[in-house]
């Protein structure tokens, strides 16, 4: 499934960011005034002095997930697995619009199968490097999770995420194969000796504009790209493990 391209997600997110920023200032969580940033050229949603703030919105922390990263700069081991897929797309784009529409379902199945194959060939070193790079870029950021269902705001420093301590302590990340119908998604588990840790991290391969855009069938986007997401499941468990501060809003 592709992302919405009508702007609804973006503008809904901005509205929530502004509301959250107003709440942060009202609660006086920071000594400095929290100011909005965001936009395509900004990594932070907001800043308080020199501290970047990443804002996540949840309708309940016991369901769903949020993204740590959503990037088209995927590891070479994964990207190369899509060379044949891209070659197929290039040939299909030479067809008429009607012929391309008839290929959508088969191309989607091909994308899913390629994703599963890419996960199967991803080496431990590449996975570890991706995780280290992702969380290194979170350094200096605060994470603010707004729970619209409970009317609460949760706040913690990204450096408190348990992955940093696990990797430093020699725990090895590995992808868990899905039990069924999970070609484009893998849970990340951590192993050390006989120990196994699940800290709610999930790796997902998707496309930024959807399968129709690969075939030039989208009115909003001329093409699509392979995207790698690192998602946080079990948000409630994470908030507990990092000792997040909670505020009623």
C-alpha cells in the first residue's frame, strides 16, 4: 500500500505538531520556547534551544507503531535485489495505459516477493550498521508521543532507547521470519548466548508512492521508489522501558 498523496497526512501531521508544541510550551517542559520546524528540509519537527524534538502521534499507545526512519537510501544488499524488478518496470512502462493497468496486481506480487528475498539475504553486519546509523542520527533529539485517546503526552530522550545499550553490550540483531503473509515486514530480535530480546523494532520494505506510480498510472506522482522503514511497535512497552515522563493534556 502506498502513502496518501493528497496532502491529508502531511497537513494533519502539521496540525498535530502545532497543537503539541503549544502544549509543550503550556506545560513548561523546556526552559526555552519550543518552536516549530518541520518541512522537507528539516529533520526536527520542533526545537527547544539546541534540542531537536521529534513528534509522534498515536491513538492509544497499546496499538500500532511509529516510524524511526523512512528512507529511500536503503542498504546496497536490499537495493540490488530490486534491479530485476526495476528492469521489469521499465519494460512495462512502454505499454499502453490499459495494458499497464492489467499488470498492477502481478507487479505488486512481484514487489512483495522481491522484498521477502531481500530480507532473506540481508547480512547481520548490514542490519547492525543500518540500526546504528539510524539511532546515531537520533542523538540530541527528544521524542514526544501524543496519545490522543488517553489525552496524554509522553516525553523522553532518544538516547534512552534500549537498542543502544543492547548493541554496545554485544547483542546481535536478526530478522524474524513471519508466520504468514509477511513478505514485506520483519520483526528485529536481539540474541546473546541463550538470551532473546524483543524491543518492538520492525523493518518494513515498501514504496513511497505505490505500485501504480511505478507504472506511471498515478495522477499525483510520476514514479515510485523502494523505501525502507524502521518502525517502533509496542509503543507502550517502549515508554515504560525508557521511563518516559507522562503529562495529562
